[in-house]
């Protein structure tokens, strides 16, 4: 069957794009998703802790072992159901800094400045808190400020302010700097992923066909014209043709993989695996970035402020009852309720690190088992790392995960910034307002204090913020894959719309900018320049 548009990937960007394109009843849209429809727990916010290790809804990628990170295979979870990573993530909602998008525009990407994308963010938002004129109130994506009351949050806010950091009423407004209550894609205690917010209202449209559990094999080309895709469902190979365009929205890992499997990429890599070279584009899979995420953990004096003690045993039963009765409590929370965007050096124009404060601690990022004693965690990441990695196929088999190389901490600036971030986390907890709560740091421990010791900790233990991006970079030079219309260089009828097109990292969690890219792609397709 032929469709006007075929979208590969029903995640953060792809779902938004499908919703907008299918709003025109005269336009036929096929949305192909490798994962399932949903999971019965996907709307419960705290489920992110379960999904981090659940292969049915998570691709469960791992990076290649690298000397710079102690030869560890680092987990790279990505969503594998309708909604993609918006259905398994920590739900923290961050637009980024205006300067992020102005930088994109300065690279020659017309239409991507803050002035251009701010209305797109506003259009997609349904922000439930009043009084913010720059925020959208009527869009499809449900967002709210985390309202949970906890004395620990107030102590942390006061501690940050006491050592010179400002408070910020809305970090998604014109100025990101400061410590703030976080905003999340949660409303009324329910996760607001793109499957619920965008696809559910669109599913009744006859012109939108959503196919799940369908693994895209490759993009079909006739010369330099994209004519469709092939995907496999229930063991059967299906060919879907398009009248107009195919849009890849498979994310920062899978989009470059699909391009390379289709013969689009670096000839040296394609030839290595016996793939016919259909279109040379050496930047495919390059420019890869993610956030390195050190986590510091403390034992607390007060069990009442930590979910380690409040959400185990009989306390957990109470939290479950509280959630299903009122939509509040531990089960209703995002990965973090409090955050900060701070400068490691006062001369910086904008913040260069982000912190997230968690009123609990877990044994490991994989196990997610709460400690038996009251604890808390602060995680921080460098907002715009300099080190570049890559994502490339390791065979011609679509089912074999690609080779992911982070190159974390390769650039000395990244090493310095992450060391400073660790010291700044400690400075907040060491401030006087935290005296009544702080007992002792137990991970990595206060004895890890010199720069060399902290760097060793970063390389041996830190993992990622789960924000892979940049592998199909937008721009006009030889190190880019798509132009500012999101069209793949040198091909007709093929675009990419997801986090892989980011020229540089937005300053924060990447779900909101990814959805914005899906919305923006719809504008570019429906209103061509």
C-alpha cells in the first residue's frame, strides 16, 4: 500500500509528527514502531525505575568498552513502545537555553533560533501552572511543576541560596540559571508521554495507520529518490511505498543505524559489512554526544524525608494506596523533583551544569533497589560536553545493536567541568541549612576528594543521563547529515526528525527538544519554504 508519508519511530518526535500530519484528512500517514503498543504500568510515573531494565519496552543498548571509562559496557536504555523514550524516561521537562537555539541558527540553520522555536514549544505545551506568559496552556503535552512537599527540598533550596545560587521560578522561561522546583510531563499523577498526548487522540483518524512490533529493515531508494521502506512484522517482510516522503524518527541510536543499513553513510563502514553504497554521506553516525552523569549519595539523619524508609515495607503499601486514591506520593514522582542550572565559573555567560536532587538512594543505576537506611542522591551533568563519539552498525543485520562509542572525558574541558560539578554538589550539601539532615556521604565517599581521585571515580563508575543525540547532525558542512529543512543531503523525499539532528546539545534533558523537533518537522513539511 502507498502512503503520502511514512514515519519510522513512534517516539518523542515521531508521535508528534504523526499527530500533526494526520490532522489533514486528505493526507495518509503510516507510522511504524518496532515496539509494542504500551505497557500496563507506563502511565504510573515511578515506573521509570522498572523500565530501565525491562527488555520488552527498552532496547537495552550498551556502549563499547572504552579505556577512558575503565573498559565498561555502559547501559544505554531507549524506549521500545509507542511514545518511545517519553514512555520510559524520568519525565523532567527542560526546553533548554535560548542561547542553545541561537547557536544552531548561527551555524546557518535558518528557522531554528530561539525566536523561531519558542512558539513551537509554547504550542505543544499544556502547562497546568498559571502565571507564566511564555508557557503554553492549550497544547497536547501535559506538563506540571512537581508539587510534592518535603522538608528536604526546602533545606536544599535554602542551602543552594546560602552559598550564592539564585532561585528560579521558571527555568523554562527566558533565564535558566538557578535552583528550582522541576517541571515534568506529569498531570494528575499520570505520565504524559507522547503516546497518550499525541497518538491517543489521533488513533481514531482513518488516514493514520499505526503498525507496532514492526522492525524497519531499510529505506528504499530509486536513484536518489526515497520511495518507501521495508519492515518485518510477524516474520513477514512488508514493503511500504510513499508518494511524498519518509521521515526517520528512530532516535539518536537507531536513525543512523537505519541509514547505514540502507546504504547511506560512510563508504568505508558500509563496505566493511557488505552493504551496497547507495549514497555517500560520511557524517552519518558521527557527532554523537550524551551526558555523563556522576551521582553522589548521602545517608541522612531524618528518615521522614527519604523515600528509602517511606517507600519500603508497610510504607510502600501506604504509598500505593495514596497514589491510587489521590494520584500523589512516591509513585507520582518523576526521577527528580528539584533541580539546578549552575555555572562552574562566574565568568560564564550561561549555566554549564545541571543538577537533580533525589530524596532517595539506590544500590545501583541498574538494580534501582532502595537502600535500607534514609538516603538522598544528587546527580549532575555537564550541559554541553565537548567530547564526540559515534554510533555505527556492526553488521548488515538490522537486529544487531550498533556499536556505540561515547568517548566520554576525552576533552580536558569535560574532565574539569565534571570534577567541578562534583565539588559543587558537595558544597550545597555541606551548607548550614542541611546540617539537620546530612549524616555522611557514602558514595563515592568524602575521602574521594582530590581532582585525580574524582576523575578516577568519574571514569570508573559514572554512567549516562540517557540523552543520546547528534548522529544525523543538522547543518550545511561536510560534518552534517540533514539541512535546516531536515532533508537528508543529496536525497529527495527523505528527512530525519529526532534528537539525532541536534547540531549541539540543548542545555538539559532532551525529551522536550525532541518533541519540538517533531512539531517543527510537521511545519516544514506542511509549509515548505
